[in-house]
C-alpha cells in the first residue's frame, strides 16, 4: 500500500509551499489563456502561413507555458525541476526544427519588408526566374512572369541568392545588333547617326538618355553595330520588338542589305559569309 508520506514528506513540505504551488498553478492557467490569445493574434497578422501552421505554433507556445508553470509548482512540493526543464527544452528544440523553414522565410520576409530591395510592381530576376512582383508575404515573394506563370520565390532564397531589380532606377537599357553591308564611301558616323534617329523615333524609347549606336566590328563591305536605348522597365519585350521593326524599316527604305536582331548570336567558328 502506497502512503502519502512516501511521496511528499510532511517535514519537507509546509502549508506555505502548498499555497505557493496552488498560486503558481492559478497564475499558470491565467498566463496560459493570455499567451494563447496573444499568440493566435500575432500569427494571424503574418501572411503566408496556412491555418495548420498557425494552429501548430499556438499549441506549441501554450503547452510550453503550461509545462513550465507545472514544473515550477512541483518544485514547491519538493520535486526536481531539472527533468522538467529537460523535457521542455527537448520539446522546444523539436518545435524549432519542425517550423525551421517557416521561421527562416518569416525572418527573411521581415528583412525584405524593412530594407525594401524589392516592392510590389517591380520586375526582378532571382533563382532563374524573371517577373513582376505581385505580393510580398511572410513566406515568399510572388511574381508573375511574362508568359502568365505565377511563381512563389522563398524569402530566404531571395536573400541568399543574387537579386536583380530591373525597375528600381525607373528606366532600363536594352540593345539590338545591326549587321549591314557597306556601300560606297559613306561616313560610318553618318550611318550610325541615322540608326540612332530611327531608334529614337520608336514608341517606348525614352529621349533621355538618348539612343546610341556603337561599332562592334568593321570588315570589308560589312559593319556590325550595337544600338543601345532606354525604356520603361516593364516594356522590355515590346520595346525591343518595336526597335527591331523600326530599324529594319529604316534599312529597307535605305535599300541597305542587313540584319537586325534582339538576340546576339554566338560568334561563328568560321568567317561569316557575305551579307
């Protein structure tokens, strides 16, 4: 038969110890309710978390508070606190491991929203994707690509890998390559100036900075140049296409044989044929 004296010795536990243990349990219950409500309100304000993750975080926090309160109450009755602390620490470590990915992305999201290297409406390049930012939340940066795909880029990866913001300066520079056949003794600078004028007249090309044509190679009867121009960040594809068409139309009116391309080809292994 188990005697109460075998569990708690009257000589070691006084009435004050029992009273303090009861008060501790009452305070623990009050703290349990307060922490539960505060944690639930805090995680509700964090976007990007599912309902299951929010519920898991609330349960972990409130049970840790309860275990600590019960452990403190038992110490007044002569129990050892160390085993309970070990249990609480183990549970806390397991909880951290379980929500580590969420915590990493949440912390990175706070950094992104504080330092603001990217905002909604800007075009960015990260992790091999290019698109316009539509949302910033506690888990990821959401972008929409030019072909209509919606991609969620984890916040932690955004900070860990290079991030290219194509919109931050308000304008973006692009270029097209022009390869054409030279005829007669027309000065190259005159031809380059006409290429710049044709580019400047294209819809979407900004006047300041003005377009510029740069010579890449000059061969007998052949010229290769890069025509550089500035435009709004989100009109990248449309403006490049318009410039290719505009410069191509200029060459056609000049009856100059040539090629205009927005993608620079790889250098040939052999000498290129005549235009």
